[in-house]
């Protein structure tokens, strides 16, 4: 019966699409205004000096686009790619970024002032984030060295070393850290006491993980496509989703709705699965065909997923640049937005139907999932954006990029 339900709600191709928005049809920008100058005689060469003063060649226009920077502030302390960024939950006034230079920095988003330099790592810092009350910062590097710093005193108060680190998460309301490693083990510590608990490896990489909103459980996705819901107090797995119900490839991402009753998981197999966290049952499957792909073997990896807080909508971002908005109750594809490059991460605004994406083309975009419109596009990076975050008020975004920089963008919209 479950199989029949799944096949009934699984989406293929564009059959359920209500509207497809292509970036080429977005609002005209400054470079498109020349198309509206129908009454100008372009056949007349005119005065060369006047041409130099008034018109740009195509090469000059491309150079201007490459130099476009919509950011309010650029943080340039890193000497390698910036892999991760997080805002402090208490005030949203501090950012922490981790980079290829084996460092993390805590800095003010208003002026870029460095408050804390997290040093002593042996490898690229791929995880860096604030605790629930913003008093602590955790930084973790690829080799598995994890450090915790007290923001007020700028001191390192705790450290631990595990196997190659895949991900790191703070508990939603306690100074407790959760980490997943390449060998499949999941670790949990009280900081700074150091009390430790481990959750047994199934023999493959723990590729993604997160605390549930209740703080009593955690979900972990593995390389073999299985998902485990762990009871943190007793250390046992409550549900194991595998086989037909699980994914056919490594988990890439997961997210929860506000009360934690539903979980959305994404995988390299091209599917996103909606799971009831109480029963452990898969209640929905979402997938789209890769852009321009007729080969069934070629999967379109899901890179990021998320729930809208104010409407029954979910967003799924794919490696081929597709952002799909699905109706949570009917599982119908509401909108499909196409990017010109792969999407790295998505984030819904806290209290609106706007979802933002960062992309391998170096742009940050804001989409209205209700209307299907592209609201804004922000540029300034000269390489791919690897991570970003938006503050609670949705007035600013902080991005991390392969160009060794982090940038702060002010998000302006007509409705605000």
C-alpha cells in the first residue's frame, strides 16, 4: 500500500508544473535598456569621440558586469576559499566564517571588525557556528579537529579530535555539540565539561545530520542512503529508514518543519523524501528530471531542502540549477525556477514566502514562492558562492565564496 501511495505522488518531468520561470525572462536590467531604444539610428557611425563618451562596446559591458558589486561590505581576511558562514542567533550582528586557510573569524557584519580569530586548526575549516545563545563558537576542520571558543573572553575553552569531519551542529537550546564523521560515527558532547556519547556507525559515512527542534532526537543521513532517527538520551535509533523507503544514494541534506513533525531529506539519487518523524514513514517523494537529460541513469542530485514557515510549501534545490517549489499537502509542483548553474544552498525567510538561493555562478537570488517571481539578484563575487545565511528580519545576507571573500548584502524589496 505504501508503494502504491509513493508511486501515486512521485512527480516525473514537467506534468504538474504550473509555471516555469527562466532567468532569461526576468526583469530587465541596465544592460537590457539598449533594446528599448528603437528610435536610435545605430547605422550612423557618428563622431568616434561621442561614441567613446556615450556608448560601451560589448567587451566593456561584459567587463562592467564582471565588476558589478552589490554588496555593502566585503570581508577579506581569509587567504583561501571561504567554505561556511553563520550569524549569531542572539543579535544577528556577528558572523563567523571558516576557510581554506585553516582559520575561522568572528566579525561584525556592520563594519567587518574582527572580534576573534580561531586558530590552531590543521586543515580547512568547513564548519563554524554559534551556540544557541551566541556565547560560544564552534569551529571544525576537515581533519576532525573541533574547537570551541568563548566569544566574550576570546579564549579556546574546549577541543576534541575525531575522524575526518563531515558536519557539526549545535543543540537548539543547550551547550551541546553533535558531529558526524567519515567513518560513520556520530559524536555528542556537553561543552565545556566534555561528557561524550557516541551513536554507532552503520559502516559508512555520516554525510548529514541535525538536531530535531525538540532537542531530544537527532536525524542522521548516511552514504548508503539510510536515515536514522536517534534518541539522544538513551542512545538508540528510534527509526531506520532504508531499502525502498530510504534513498538510493548518499544523503546530502535534511531539514525539519517548525514543530519537527516532518523531515525533508535530499540525496545524490535526485529524490527528496518527506518523512513523518513520529512514525518514520515516508509520506511524499519529490523529483524532477535533470535539465536536458534523457538518460535515466544520470541522477540530478538534491543539494538543499527547506520548509516555508508561513505556507504549506517546500523548496528543493538541484545540482542542474533547478529550484522546485512543491505543495506540501498535494505534492504538486507549484513553480520551477531555472538557474544557469548548480544551486549550492537555499534558505526560506523566517516570516514570508521568499526563498533565497546561492549558486555556482556567484549570484544570490530571491524568489517569491507564492507568485513565482524573481524578486532580486545580487552579485559581487568573482567565484562560486559556497554558503550563505540571512538574518531574521530578512534585511541582510552574508555570503561565503571561493574568491576568498565573505560579503554582506542589504536585501531591499518594494514590499518593505
